[in-house]
């Protein structure tokens, strides 16, 4: 059997003619080629080293972190609310919540509002009504005033026979209660609550105090807030995602039957709605014009519904709808061929999915991998944020008193042993912060930055893996000469294994480029958020320009990556494309200007058409050899001529889809 070189018509968009040994026909070939090589090995090694470091950061965070410190509030004794002995008491009640926002409370400010220098107790429910200890109740016992009235808001262990005035002086029971509602595991008074007649807060507004406390709580780590929200509503999120998944699968299954009618009904429906809107606006405008209702008679008003009674409103709506109707009609006239192509692509996509039903469920794999990436980062960030040991110090509201001079303030103390019967009024052991003396604590910021970089890189890599795997699977369907005989038994699994084995480095390279751009965008957003109040118009304009440029760059990188993955993934994956692609083509070469930027930049869809047309013209000889059943010398030129003539139509027909289907957003 003789060998003949693959003839390829010259195109101004192609790089110089490929050279090398021509492909030889093999009737037993069932692809893909076994003699393959990995792409972008350096990036692959770098990615694996980074992942190992990411795992090491997670292990360090797991060893030193304790998420209970932020997930559950603590009472004055240091015990957690909602777990352990306080399992039935999930909320934290402050005896005097206004001490959290007093200007003299320096420690509370340093704590970002998480703790206050006032006794705190775990309760099963927040107070529902306002209450204050009356003067005649001071001589009664705690059991009579609190326990008998179902006010279980005293600190644990307070005996029922203790006088109320003694419990108040030692701050063992609250002197007043306010109607509260739980938020972040803590009881916050209602902003419209009536201030009780207590001397120390008579001049303090509840709304101001609560707003100040909430502002300080907003300084908490955003990752902790997100984790709390997910922990409380994860089942609702999973249920919503499950419903969306079922609806998506049903839509894909029905797409094969209703693709054409659906598009035409949608087009006709939009045109019909706009036409009716034009008719309705014309009628309203004509009636109001005859009545002489003008906007000059109405003037300016904040009642927007009043503008519906003037003729200018309906005239503006009429013009707007007419312009939209005209634009859609022009698009329908001049882009009718593109609409037919889109319908054909949808129909061919359904046929390809019918041959490879496993592709319907691969988005589940991507979804699970994304959940793993996000969950790992969230847990690592949470454990890192709580890697320090809590530190408690002695504090008093007024250290200038005579009894407080002998007390060593700001020294370490045990919250389980609160100072009792002290000569210093109000002396207590309060939370100050987390120790930052260890190596992990000193490197906490750098480790968090490493985790954020790992989050972006792994997410982009997972998305790139999905694009590359689906591109390889659908390419194996398209390039199969005899369907379904030449389609691999497990096309999706084969594409998945092939991508992981040979193209991990290419995916990591593309994901890294995109990650760097996204990190730059995140830094700009952070700077803009912090400096928004101090920026002048020129600075805001410059910031907007930078953000716009990075947004455009990110979109361009995504477009470049998408096409590069599709060129890398189907490397000789089926019999009839045995000479189409170089199985060792690296990502850096795929993304070179000769490959990706020489195409006319008309549109994403047109780039796809150019790429597939050139691919077909490049493959016509190999395709003809398979048509001749082992006689490559016969019919070679006629097949080339027919392929050249039909190339323009074929690239605008179903051939456009199969690689296109690997990323539905293209075009």
C-alpha cells in the first residue's frame, strides 16, 4: 500500500504548511493514538507542587484551628452556647448590651464587638417583653423574682435564696430585660424598644447602641458569615440545586424534539408582543393627544404612576418599541441563516447526546468538584482564622477607684474562675483576642492569601477540565466515520482519563493565567471599596478604567483558554481524524498568535466556523482514505475537490456543533 502526502489548500489564516511523515492508512485503527506525550510538563509539576502546599496548609489549619470559637458564642465562664452542657441554650444574652458600645470600652472595640465587658449567659430563648427590677423586689430572693416568673437569665449556679440586691451588686442576674430577637447567635434588642428607667443608660438611645454594635459585628471575617449561612440553610440550597438539575436534564432531553419549534415560537412570540405593545402605545398616545394631556400640565412629580396619563410617556414607549421591533426584524432578515445554523446545532447536539448519554451527567462531576474546592477553602480559612488560643484578661470599668489600684489590670486570667467579692467594683475576666505568638499565627495573613490563590486556581482548573473532557468526548463522536461503530465504548471516560494523563499541565497553565487576572480584579475591587469615600472624580475614573480593562482581559483569556482546550482535547481521538492534531501540542503553542489570533475577529461563532473549515480542509485526504476502504490512491483528488466545494456549507451546518457543544457559551 503506497503512501501519498496529505494535500492541503493554502489559506491566509493558516501558518506555514505542516511538514513531516504523511499518515498511513490503517483499517484496524480505532484511535486514539497510543504514542502520545504530556503537554506543558513544567506547569503540571508546578501545579502538583502547589496542590501539595495547599494540602499542607489545610493540615496545619486543622491541627491548630478550632472553628467552635466563632461558630458558637461563649458565655462569661467561657462555655459555648448550643453545644455540650448548653445544648438546649443556643443564644447568648448580655446583661447590659449598652456596655458594648460605650466610648470607655477600649477592649470591646479591640474585640470587633464579639464580646463585651458585661456578664453574658446562655439562654434557650431571647426575652420577649420588657422588664425591670422594681424597688420592692430588691428585698426578695432570686427564686421569687426570677425563677418563679420563668426568668432563667441569671448566671449558672446562683442559689434561689440569694437576695436580689446582692445578685445585682455582684452582677449575677440582669437588672432589666429588653424584647430581643436572635442574630448571629446573640440576643439583640428591637430598635423600637422602650428604654427602661435605669440611670446608667437613661441618656443612651437603643437604636444608636444597636447600630453601633452591628457595625462592629460587620467587621467579622466574611468567610465566617458565609459559613454560618451555609450551615443554617445547606439543605434548602441542595434542594434548590436538585430541582434546577432535574429541570435542566428534562430540557436537554426534550431539546431534540422541540429545538426548531422552540426557537421559532420564541421569535414569533417576541415580535408579536412588541407589535401589540406598539399598537397599545399608539392607541393610548392618540387618546391622550386628543384630550390635550401634556407633561407641561403635569410638571415634575415623584408619583411615577401619574406619568402614564400624559401623551409624551406613551410616545416615548412607542418609539422605543418600534426601534426594538425594527432591529429584531432586520436581525431576522439578515441573520436568518445564522438562526437556521443555531437550530441545526441544537438538533445535532441532541443527536450527539443521544449517542453519549453519559455527557448529560458530567456536569454533576464538575459540580461536585467545585463543591469540594469551595468547601476545602472555606474550612481551611475558618480553621486558620481560629488557629490562635483565646486570651482572657482582667478588666474593670473604672480603674481609678481606690479598690482597683492594687489589681493588675490586663493580666491573664481564667474565665472559668471569675473574680468574686473583689474590692474593685465590676472587675471581671473578659476575652481580649487570640494569641499571635506562634509561627502559624504570625503567618496567618500569608496563609490566607495562599488559600485564596488556591481557591481561584482549583476552580478554574476544574472548569477547564470540564471543557476539555466534553470537547474530547464530542470530538470522538464527530470524527467517528461509522456511527456508532467507531465511537469508543466509553467516550467520556476515555476523554477524562486522556485529559488527566496528558493535558493536566495545559489546563493548569490556562487556569493560572486566568487566576492571576481574577486576583488582580479582586485586589482592585478591594481597593475601590476601601477608598470609595475618599476618592475624587479623577481617581474614580481611573479606577473604573482599570477595572474595565481587567474585565475585558479576563473575558479575552477565557475565550483564548476555551479554544485552546478544544484544540488540545480531541488530539487524534477517532479514526477519521488520525492526522488532524498533534498529540503533543502544548497549550503555549496552541495560544500563539498563529493559531488563535489569525482568525478574523468578527465574532466568536465566526471564529469557530473558520477553525472548523480549516480543520476540514486539512483532514480531507485522511477522510478520503477511509472512504476508499484501503485504497488511498483512488478517489483522492475528487474527494478533495468535493470537500473544498462543500466546505463553506459544511462548516455552517451540523459540523460546527460537536466541538462547539463542549462549551455551550461559544458564539
